[in-house]
């Protein structure tokens, strides 16, 4: 089954959000939506959501799912913000968010529940759901973060921050709860999918000056991913990933992002 996928790029955070829908039933999921955020004023902006909302309206879609791949550390998620637009939609992410909440809530002195109750549903690894007539599956891919999941919807795979474009490699593993060896094992599960599986990534930074891109295939990843193509061993990957992570600064929006995203993002003001 082949869902329709529309992508929306947020240049400030280099993030791709998605609206994926079943052409037969018009049922849709929104994946990793983004809000603008000004760190100087602490102001939020819904500008990035307007093209996404317009797409849903213009195509007569019924949004049934608001899906987060993990608690992002570099942008403010818009899942809870969008919930009033589609009260029937289920705000969901992986069960690992409970561990992330328990790690980061004390770090940021947050008085928030640490049982995942801010979300309508927490997915177990391997859990299945449906998008109209299209079967979907949740694949736990911890390593970048302990709550990371990928969503396989028909022939489309949404990898979050596990896989980047082949010339971008993979995501960092130096946040609390991250683990390079675990990410290697997680990605092996994704690379075992059929080569023709369409892969939609969450971030792209245009390495080498190329234009940003967001779609590849499992076959391309197996053959060309600079960190994890077929010939790369676990030990080689861990050494490469750890060396790369040692050069990376903390994301500039990590603190406000994690504080908001532990709860699916901020609520829309009424």
C-alpha cells in the first residue's frame, strides 16, 4: 500500500514535517510538526504550520494521528498545539518517553508527570495501527535518544533522527540516554526492510552545499550511508559516531525544546 506523503521544511531547525494520508479514505497522520521559537523573547509562532494546515484543508483530509518520533532537542514540537484543530486525532509517541521524562524532568527542575500521561497513546515496539486502509507499524529505534521510534506506514518509513540522508549519515548519540551501539542495532532493523521502502528523514543540513533533501530508500541507505552502509561493523560505527559526537556543540534550543517536548510541545493559548 502506498500512502501519499507531503513534506514541509522548517529552515530555522532544518526539520521536515510530514502529512501522510491514505488516498482511498483520506485519513491522515501528521508527523513531527514544528513551531517557530524566538529564544530572545520566548515567543512561539505558528507560521510553519500554515502550509501544513492548508494542505489538510485543500485535500479534505481527516487527521487521525499526531505522531512524534521522539522528544526533539533542537526545535519546539507542535503536537499539542495542533490537537484542538483535530480533537479526534490521537497524540502519540513511543513508550520510551517515560524514561526520557524521568531523566530530564529533574535536570530541568520540571514539576510534570513522568508517566507519559501528556500523550493520548504510547506505542510499544512492534505495535500496529491503521491509517485508513493502510497498515502501519511502530519500530523502536533507540540510540539517538531512548524514546526514538520510526513509523512504517505502507511502503513509507519515517525514521525521525535515526537515519539521515545517505551523505548525512546518522544522528548524534551523546545526549543522556543515547548510545551509539544501540543506534547501530536499531538501524539494522530498518536496513532489513525491503530495498524499495521509501525513507523520509527528519533533518537535513545540505552537506557539501547541496540542496536540502528528505527522501531516500532503504536500498540507497544500505549501499551509500556514510556511517552505516552494509560493510560497516558495529565497532567501526561506534568509533566514527563517538569521534563525530565529540566535536558537536549542544543544540542552541536544547533546553526550551526538551522542556516543551517532554509533553508533546506547548499547548495553544486560548
